[in-house]
């Protein structure tokens, strides 16, 4: 819908309110309802939103180590604008209109901290070079037969998973909670998040969905909205959905793999594909892969942003641990699928389902473009066997602190993402690490309580 059509729709249907949302640094949607009159009045002039969304963590605890905002600034409202290209209707809220927004600076320029604007800035770089990026994200997640109240009453222990047993790709299990399963597919499509596929993943109450590819930033918009939409649809069925990277040491983790390709400016030719190459890969794609491999240790917090993220990145758990690539190999960090002009793409498998999609896609594109602009050769040979064991290029950082320090002091991270963003984001990850160090866990009780 055009801006004019959106205004006409709001007026013609006597819409009373509109839901708007902004994405914080963790990828969590922060928003509110505003009256239709307010919405129509700020379409052209812009609006404002409290800058605390970049000044607190996932638990609404305020950072004490960031410069962007804080008690020192009084947490003022920041200028913001609504992007009407994101307009859609929420089918599980009686087709309530919904729009995503962005935080901007006082002069109207893009905020260096805003995740969506970071992605758009890197997209602009790609487009200026004649590339049209097409991306999509797929998610794995666990579903629990619980409510927000019940999980708190149980102190997050002994929770009931939606279904028992390890039923990957199960036709049988899709019938057990078919009303929920069907609602996910159908309601998401109505919300303009079309799915390419939806199936049970191996694990109790585990689903996986692949979102249909699109250009940027639409692909990231879909991914961000997908996570919240799934949670809201789950609520309607008395279900809790979680995108934690790892819920249990004995179960597989949850990936948020990003698929990506670069096309020419007319979007008719896949620049990653070369039919005369034995691997089906163009030199451009090889440069792109080389760029990601080179940058990966310095941008890992964009893909694995939490303490829990690194519990997923362990050997033999369907998540990579090494700086490797391969052709259709699910044990490596970067999986190449090079079958044809239409489908040739790169899948970055390091990314967890807990990642902020804007940041994950921004890091993918920025690091790939770095490889292209510097013509980095893909010297590392493709891993044919076990990527956990057959590698020569090193391993990924092992925890959030290690990864954050590498990013914080990296010149390449600052070059491709911007110094202000790297400073702010690294500080938020250091905060996350410090909060973790304060906690006394069940593991410590079980290990030390009696014997020490």
C-alpha cells in the first residue's frame, strides 16, 4: 500500500488505534498503541520515542556503562520516524494496523545505534556498488504448554514441553497440536510473513520455520516480527514459545540461520552463481565467503549475543564451532548451496535464534562486502567431512566475554559497522556478562552444596 492508500484505509475503516514498535539492541520489539488521529498526524512530521530502549537490557535493567543515554542524560525522548513500507494488519488482533519505526538523531540523520538503520546503511553501500541483496532467515524454537504466570510460579523449572520425544520432520506430531501449527502458517502469511516451510524439529515441542526470501530491510523486518508474532499466536493457544539458543544441555540448540545472495541491480542475475565453476560459485561469492570467514571472530556477538548463545556452539550439536565453510555441509560455519542461478546462496549457520535479525543480517552483509571490496581470496579449502574435527583456520570464541573483547578492540569491526555502534554494542555485551557473573545457578548448587 502507498502512503496515500494507508491514510485512506485508516480513514475509511474508522480505525481507532494503530500499533507501532521499535526494535531495541537485543531485537526485542518495544512499542505502544497510539490513536489513529495521532498516527495520521505524525506520518509526515515524525514522532518521538524514549531512548531508554537503547539504554536497558532484555530485563529492563539500565546499563551503567553506555554513553548514548542513561541517568546522566535523563532518558529523554528521541526523534523517531515511522516507516509506512512496513504497514501490515495483525490478524490475531482483529486486523489492527501495525507499523515499525526507527530512532533518528536530532538533526534527522540515521542513528548509529539503531539496529534497523545500521542494516539500511550497509544496504546502501551494497546498492551503491550495484548489488541487490536477497536474504531470509530460518528459526528453530521450543514450545511449552505453559503460560507466563505458570512459568514464574514454577520458577522456570520442571516446565511442560508441548509434546514429548524427538520427532524431527514428523508428520505425526504436526497433527497433535494442529490448531496451533496451522495458525502459525496461516496467520503469519496474513501478517505478511510468508513461510517457505514449517515442520517439527528434532526435540520435544520443537518447530522450525523458514521465511520466504526478500530484499533488505524487508527480510529483517519479517524475521524480527516473526519471533514476536509466534509468541503472540502461541499465547492464544496457551503455549509459551522461546527462541533461547539452548534450553537444555541434553537437547539440540536453536539456530537462526541466515541465507543470503547478491544479485545485479535489476535482480535478474544471481552474482553468486557461476555455471562454469566446478563448485557453481562465482569469484564474487568466494570473496564474500572469505570476508565472512575473516571477520567472523570479530563480529560473533552479532550472531551469538547472549550468555546462553555459547551453550549452543558446542561440538556435535548441529551448530558450528570452527571457522570453516563447505558445500552443503551442516557441520561448518558457512554452508554453500550452489545448485542453480535461482537458488545459489550462502547459509551462515553460526547465528542463533536468539540473535537480533537486523544485527545478524547487517554483520553478514558488511563482512561479505568487506571480502568483495578487498578482493579477499578464498584460500581455505572447503571442508568435506566433519567440520568439528577437520579444520585449519581456527575456532570461534568460546564465550560472550571473549567474543566481545575481540569485537571491542577490532579495527575491522569498527570499519564495517562504525565506531559508535561497536562501542555501544560491545558495552551492552560486557554488561550482559557482568550480570551473568552475579548469578548463582542450579548447577553450582548441585555441584557444590553438599560436598564443599
